[in-house]
């Protein structure tokens, strides 16, 4: 009598995946057969690995059990690969969040610097404006029209 290798699924990989998918969906052989439109005996042969399902049959089994089609092809090996990919995507997302946060901090720092510069420009402009106003008082070009340059009295008026 041949011994069963414990690392090889009973009935083969497709049989193991069909059993796992049916177990996931909580479908026994009768209910799986009903949803596929086949007999209980046909499902029993699939479970035992005595009949290998076609690609279309694997797709129908996946749909009936609510598992992704790739599960029927790769089984849990696909899950491990997806977990690795999910972890890689998670790491990439974390890096992108860190970069986004660093850029937000850079933007906030630049906005603060811009505000400081704008305030410095405003204060400088006010200081220049005050200085210019003081200079206008002594510069005849800035005297209002109609004022005497000597005594700032309007022209044509008599002094009292």
C-alpha cells in the first residue's frame, strides 16, 4: 500500500482548493452540487481528486463559493503573495505619507518665512513713507500749491 505524502494535498491541488472553497462558503457536497447544477457524486469526485475540473468549472466553483477565481489556480500560495504585495503597498503608502507630511512642514515653514518677509516689507515701506513725508516738508517740490514757500501761508493773504 502506497503511503500518502503529508505535503501533497489529498486528491491533488484542485481537490484541496475545491474543498477549501466549499468549506469557506459552508457548502456541503449536496448544496455545492445544487448551486453548480451537478450531482452530489460529481462533487464527490471533485473533492477526492478523481475528476479534474475544467477552467470554466473552476470559475463556476469559485463563484458559487464566493472566493476569487485566482484562489482556484493558486490556492493559499496566492494569498501569501498578495500579503507580500499588500505589505509592500503598505510600506510605500507609509513612505508617501511621511513625504507628504515633510512637504506640508516645508510649506508651513515657507509660508511663515513669506509672512515674515511681507511684514518686513510693510514695516520698511511705512518707514520709508514716514521719511518721505518728512522730506516732502522741506522739499519745495512737495509743497502744496497755493502756499507761500517762506511762511506756508496761502498766497494773496495778508498777514495779521
